[in-house]
C-alpha cells in the first residue's frame, strides 16, 4: 500500500481531486474532516480549544463556532500558532492510525498544510495547483469568502513556487473541470507505481 499526501492552496480544488482519486480506489483521509470530528463537544481538542479561546468561540448549540474561531486566529499569529499546537498533533495521530488500518491499494492524505507542518510520512506529494487569483475568485463564488479572509489563509501557506518545487506530481486545476480527470488518471498510475518512479514534469507557475 502506498500513502501519498495531497495538498494545495485554499481554493485549489483538493477535495475535487480527492473525490476523483476515491472513485479510482484510493482511501481518502481528509485532515479538515478529521479536525471537525476532533472539535466536537466532549472531545479533548474541543475542551482545550474552548479553554484557550473562551465561550466566544462556542455557538448557541454548544458546538464550536468555527467562523468565530477563524475570525480570532487569522488576525492574531500567536493565537493561530496556539490553535495549531492544540489541533495538529491530534489530527496527525488520528490520520496516521486510520491510514495504518486501511486495506485499499493506496491512501491519500488530504492535508492543506502538509508541507508546512511536515509531520506526515508519505511516499510522494501531489500538489493541486492554480493561480492565487483563481483561488480568490472561486472562494468568493463558492463560499462567499471575502478577499481579505482568503489572503489571510494563503499567507499561512508556502509560496506557490516553493510548493511546486516540492511536489512529486502536479495537477493543474486552473482550467475547466473536464481537464481534471485525465490528470487524475495519470496521478493514480503514479501512486500505484509507488509515487516515486514516474517522472511527472512540474509546470511553472502561471
């Protein structure tokens, strides 16, 4: 079984690519989904988060108000670092445990900060790439996010050029949806080949 990491900037289309890989037989583990699970009421991560940031990050139903939390941490680098220290180790442990239990031919770990955090042991890294302006436009259209909010998140990730330089395989998602499946098919072959044997050219940033 081969385990690879899948990353890219916010709005690049990681979830779409992950879904296409799942259709081909990959077991997909998404760090954002695991984070949401660990932030449910009663979970240690939830208790630690509320203990650090207070009732202002708790919604009327008792669940974590992720929007309120994001509003706090993305304007305060120290608070963001503290939140990451509370969540990243637990997410990494849960992802590693689940990956070890998988029986699929390949496991894809979808981790937005895969290259920044550096905790994950993977055979290779797939980067889903698009220009930042494309990501900003998509997130405004699809999630109603303002440009400032998107750019605050982009600022926490590696520069595009560095992310591409560290990729083993790049999927260009700057074009139409129909351009994705052929690239994902090649990525799947790369994964099944061990994620280190196929020389996939890394396109320059556009």
